[in-house]
């Protein structure tokens, strides 16, 4: 996943360079829209939980689920706010 994120970051920088001709407000609006789109994409994605090891223990699964739910809720609030 690291490899794809680095390529996404470089394409984001290319997009910003292309939009540098516009006003600062246009750039900010486009950046905010991209952030919203990526946040929505992450919220819709579903990560697989490990089937073995320490992270597969019931209390770890509950803790990870609780953290993910809290992060999802915070992201939803951020999307609504902006």
C-alpha cells in the first residue's frame, strides 16, 4: 500500500502544479474536494483483520474495531464541517 500512496502523492503534486495558474481560492477548493473524495474512499474501504497472531485475539479485534469506528465518526464529522 505504501507504493501506491507514493504514486498518488506525486500525481497530487502534479495536479497542484497544473492548477497553479488559478487563484489561491480555486486551488484550495480543488484540494478540499480531493481530500473529501479520498476520505470518503477510505471510509468505504474495508480492511481485513488478521486471522492469526496477537491482533486476532478477541480483545484486540474489539479494540481495533472501536478505534476504527471512532476514526470513521471523526472523518464523517470533518466531511460535514467542510
